C-alpha cells in the first residue's frame, strides 16, 4: 500500500463501520476493512460482526473464542486500509478557563512523534493536503490547541507566506479610512446623486459643505443598522461557514480549505500574527456581501450599512486579538473566558466574540 493510500483514522471512524455492508475492525493500531471477507470467514460472518467496529487484538488470541494462526494474521494484511492515530486529548470538556491562562509551548518534535498529525517545524498546508487524515481524525487534532513561540509557516514560498500574517494594528489602519469614506459617501448620497467611485473618487470629500445634518442623521441610522447586521454575520459565519464540521467532505482538498480558513486558528490559537484576518482574505470574504448590499438597497443606504459593518469588523478583529493577549476590563475578561472556552472546551458552542447575544438566541450559549 502506498503512503498516499495509507490513511490515518480515528477510533470513531472504525466504530461507525459495524454492519455487513461495511465492516471494519482494528488491531495493533492498524485498521482493516474486512467487509469482503465476511462470507469467507471459516467461523461464519456472525462472529466477525459481533466485534465489528472494535479492536479484535484480544479476541484473536483468546483460546476460548478462537486462537488464530500466523497465516490468519498474514491474510489480514490484505485488508489493511490504514492505521489509528493517537486518541489522546490535550484538553477535554472539563477544562476551565482562567483570566491569566496562557498555554504552554508545544514540544513540536514530541508532539509530532506522538500524534503523527502536522509537524509544526514545516509548512502546514502541504502537510494537510498530503497527510491523508480521515475527517474525524483531522477534526480531533485540529481542535486540540498547540502553541509555538515563532509563527508556524503556512506556505513554503515567502511570497505566499506574507499574505497569511498580519499585525493587529494593520486592520484598523487599512479598514477604518475605507469605513469613514463609505460613511461620507452615504451621507452625500442622501443629498444628491453620487457619481460612481471610478468616475470621481474624490467625492464627497471635496463637497462636504453640501451635506446637511439630516443627511448625516440618515447615514448614521444606516451605520447603526450595519453594526447590528455585522453581529449577526459574525455569529452566522463563525458557526456555519467556519464550523462546517458535520458537512465537511472527507477529502484532502476540503480539509485543506477548512484548515486555511479556520482550522489553523484553532490549532495555533495563540499565534499572534494569525489572530486577525489579513486584508486580502477579508477583502475576498466581504466582496459578495457588499455586492449583495448594493443589490438590495439604494446606494446611499448600502454605503451606510457597509460602513457600519466594516467598523464592527475592525472592532471584532481587534477585540479577538485582545481576548487572547491583554489584561482587560471586566466585560472583556468575561468574553475572554467565554472565547477560550469555545477554543479549548467545546468548539461547537460559544461562537460569539464581541457578545453572547446570538448564542443565547440560537441556543449555542456555552457555560464556562
């Protein structure tokens, strides 16, 4: 069996195959698909099915059950489809966050030897692509936090790697001027028709004296609506776009995409340069939503809503960074504890970062 076809499975993978149409067993950390062998088993298929989805090492050496010969073990190798990965968890559901929590640095060499998942000393994405992990094993490992002193590389080439790392202050420096510009275009649009950006990008900066207080008030209402819409998007994207675990296809390409968009954030949750979103990535994600805004609303309204959403995005990303690193006031300390609970205790609950509101509404509140 080639290295590419030799998969790494989780115990959950094996336990889910326990019928005559799909029968898997394990022994000595190796996984066997014995479905086609069931009709040929000398003792009948019912004996095998009794132990389907389980480890059969002890059963095969049990003289009372049936002690197997060396030739039986040799025959089993024909049905080997992979091996079991480590089932050891770094943290479990009983983990409790503390205000001063900081994970210990991962001993990368020992971690890789134990889990055979991803070597943090090498570029990460290619390892996910070539690792041939089952989805269950990938998800088990990706939600067990690691921490390294130096930022782990996503890509080999530096010209790609530069797009994956961002200082936190880049986010407000890049997006707040755009936010302010869109707000002014919104206010100007309530006074008179606004030429397209490509036709006259200097507007409305050159004619702000024409913008009335009533127009600013209308733009502010749209801005506040954008704030509210962002909080809903923050929750929905975090829950349904980045946590498609139940629907994630068991293919290397999809696992790699999941890792790029979100998995690396759980895997290296204290990685300072990956706690905020690079402008290129957020630009790609916001594009379809802003296009939808211009389709659904008049241009002036859309500009105001988008500026409000962008403002709350900046708040979200900076707050997300702060929740992992800084000494905080009472509310933010509580949100830090809540967010760390999402990372370390139960990643299927607690999706809110700036507030718990939508978690309460949709029943995904996390007790920490």
